[in-house]
């Protein structure tokens, strides 16, 4: 008995056999579902190539990057670029402009898709409902450049429809695109017009999953439309709405740079000069790649902290969170 190997005992042989069977079972699962793994593979490759490989380049934010030396050969400077940005006289203006633009945009644009979805859910005629949905979805597919061109045409001080109406009432024409005080209003309203319809998709899908027996029971009890919205629709939308709100809070320092850039004029620079536009001008215009990489890293860290904080707050208040 003492000379026998412990691994040769029947019980252990059974354990090893089970282990082999488990391994074979995993292999069989992969072989039997290889089509699904092939379907997921392009998305996996996309995230690896465009989201994980670029993380290697984050280190240029801490280096004096020179293209001829490469990332590895460039001199290490630590937090020099961060300190330069924080000490710059325009830092407060960039930060306040970006925060104000995104906070106002969040406050005004977040509830609009929710309200639209609730109203669309009350339309019983299928054809009318599809027509309205299609009409409010179309602006989302307009490119940023085309949208900016439309704004310049409609708000033109000479031939724009808004100034034509003003002049009909005896008021003077206003060059809205050159007014610093009008930039945020134009940016937010045009954003709501373009994206509100598309934003209703999640909410409409949530409402489609509500048990119709709840509406039938409410009608039997004599509930009005507003009561059904209050006690059935809104509670059903809270989880999705909170998740959308958390994600939006994680972008408070990340504006639509393309839109702000094409809308920027010499007159509205005091309010349109946001972090994204500044990074574009300095990074591509002056070639300060390390400096702008440091700014981008700062923005992403702040956004990450915000999304974690808002998610934790949402967990405590509504018991809904992303993680």
C-alpha cells in the first residue's frame, strides 16, 4: 500500500477523467457554437485595436514627445504638461465654458426624449405614430457640417428667416452666430432638435415591454391618461432614464468638438472656446501632441470620477446603477 502512487487510486482516476470530460465539453461548446464566436470576433478586434492598443500612447502625456524619437525614446517630463495647462490664464475660461455648455445641455436635453416617448406611447393610430417617429428621427442623420450650414442660413442677419420676422415687427437684425451670449442657446436647441427623436428609442422600447394588463386594469378603475402616465409609464422608465443620465454625466467635459468648431466665430469665442476646440487647435495647429494628450487624459479622468460618483449616488437614491 505504501508503494502505490496516490494518483493511481480509483477515485483520483475518476477525478482526472471528469477533468478531461470537462475540457472536452468546453471544446465541444466552442466547436458547436463557432458561428457565434466568429460573429463576436469583429467587435472584439475593434475594441482591442481602437480602445486598448491606443492606451500605450497615454504615456506621451508624461513625455516631451518628438516624432523622430518615438514614444519610447522621448524624454520623460512627468506632470509638466498638466501643470502648464492648470497654470494657463485661459484654463478657467475653458473649464467654465465646457462645464456650463454641457450642464445646460444636460438639463434641457435630457428630459425631452423622455417626454416625447411618453406622448408617442399615447398615440394609438399606428400610421400616425410611425409618421411622427420617422419625422423626429430624420434630423439625427444630418451631418454636423450640414447642420451648421443650416444654422448660418436660418440665422443670417441679412436673409435669415428669424431676422426677416424680426424686421417685420420693426426690430433690428441680429447676427446671432456672432453673439457670444447666443452661442450656448443655439448649440443646445439645435442639439435637442437633432437628437431628441433618436433618444426616444430606448424609452419607447421600455414602454413596449410594459404589461398591457396594467393599462387595462387602470382603465377599469377609471384612471385618466395622466394617471396612467404617472403610475405606469414613469415608474417603468426610471431604470432606463437613470442609466442614460449616468452616462450623460460621464461626458460633462466632453463636448461635441466638431459642432462647436464649425459654429465658432470671432464674435462668440468668449463662450465657444471649450476644451475640445482648444485641443484641436493646439494639437493639430501647433503640433503640441504631449500637451494636448495631457489635457485629454485630464478630461477623461474627471469624466470617469463623475460617472462613478453619479452612479454611486443613483444607487443610494433610486437603487438603479450601471454597476
